[in-house]
C-alpha cells in the first residue's frame, strides 16, 4: 500500500514518523519472503495513540512488524502499511532483579544483557531469533524456558481503548505459544523479574542450549523456526520425519533435511510455494496420524 503521495504522509511526518516507500518485506523476514509496501518507523512511544488514531481515521490498514522471524508474508503489493516500534540502544535496563526492556529490542540481546547483570533463568531462549515484543505476544519458549514465566508487567497500546495501558503479569495468561493479549494489542515495553545467578553459570547454560540447537536445527538457512505447533503430547517434527518428508519441496520451499518442522526458503521461494508445502504436509500428517497440525508461523495474508 502506498501512502507517500497522500496528505496523511505530511501529518505522520509532523508526528515524527519516518516513511520509507516501497520496501520489500522479503528483506525484513528470516524466511526471505514477503511483498512490497510502505514502511512507517515510529520514533516516540507517546505519539503512538495519535498515529494509530490517524491511521484509523484515514482507513489505512496497518500491521506491526517485529523481528520478522515467525511470520509468513504474502507476495506482491501488500494491502497494508507496516509499522515499526521506536528503538533505543540498548533498549533495556536492570534494577535489582527487574529488567525493563523495549518490545523492539532483540530477544537474544536481552538474555545476554541480563546475564551480564547476573540475572538468569532465560538461558533456553538464547537462540530464539526475534524481538522481545514478538516473543511476548506468542510466549516464545525453548528448552523448558518460556518468557511468560518472568513477566511482571507489560506496557501496551490497546486498540480497544485507544490508550497506552500497563497490564500486570498475573492478569495475562501465558500458554504454549499462546497468550491472552488481544490480537491487536501492541506490546511496547516489558518488566521482567529474574532470579540472581552468577554470570559464569548462566554462560554455561547458554552454551549447552546453543550446542543442542546447533545439533538439531538448520541455523544458517532461511526459516521461520518451527512451522507447526506441537500437538498435545506429540512432536510435529518427528511425525513429518517419519513420513520421509525431509527435503520435500513445493518450488523453492523445502522441508529442512536437518529438522522436519523447519521449512526453509532454499532459493527464491514465494509465500504461495510455502503455503502449498504447509498444506501438503498438513494433509499427509492428517492422513497418516489423524492429527490436524496447527500453524505456529503467523500468516500475513488478506
Ligand atoms: N525429531 C525427529 N526428526 C526431526 C525433528 C525432531 O525425529 O526432524 C524428534 C527429535 O529427535 C525429538 C523430538 O522429535 O525426539 C522433538 O524434537 P526437538 O527436541 O527438536 O523439539 P521440537 O519439539 O521439534 C521444540 C520447539 C522449538 C524449540 C525446541 C527446543 C515447537 C513447535 N518447537 O521443537 O521451537 O527450539 O523444542 O526446545 O514447540 C519454534 O518454536 O519455532 C521452535 C523452533
């Protein structure tokens, strides 16, 4: 969607928003897939309600993009603009056992920053790519750790009220790759409470998780992590592997030959290729195991 020639562009500029016209989102996602649209970079948290009101009044569809590591975006000219949250460096600070982190900050960066302040618990999250906001929204987890366990407060923009609100951790439900946030809540900042742990001990834990990940996941290929959620008591990766589907393709979309629940872009895969592969694998799993796999990757398609 192109808005740079519209009067609203000048209003957005007054609010400190930087507009980048015609950006290919394939450069913004870990899958290397995604069409083209205008991109809006927000510079200040306090202008968010006004920017959002403006976009709503002008009927400009929009979506917030975080790290782009768990999203599959449609091909071609996209019917919405993409928003990016304000970032600062390092975007996080520690006070006692509390860490205050911007949603746009890097998740792995947060784990190491806290480690350097002798705050641990999140070692398992070290290799999970993406932003803190994305991790919060879907309660990212790995190796027995999930971010939700440490959340004490989330500051968010709530579309329903048009305000920035602070929600207490106890009032949020964090389930397996799912949270009770409203779908259009925009994560802004989080307060975490973390256990004290010596840096050396945290580092040892981080090394173990990195090793496990390197041994089982295709880290240097373009992917969005696991494509499907694990069904209760089962493993999507194991089922797909048992069907002999490693290396199975639809165009340049391919089931990783390292971990069968990672689908990779082996060249110039389109969103359509990836969707064909997802549907094909889902059907085969259903036929063989009677299990309907649910996407873990978030699909941006109208
Ligand atoms: N397996 C196979 N073949 C494969 C892949 C896995 O047989 O190709 C078997 C493994 O040998 C193991 C079992 O399946 O016995 C489970 O595999 P793994 O330990 O790799 O874990 P997973 O359940 O596939 C989950 C998360 C990952 C997370 C790891 C480590 C989901 C959907 N996936 O994977 O998260 O990194 O555990 O904690 O919950 C993600 O969310 O994007 C993601 C990668």
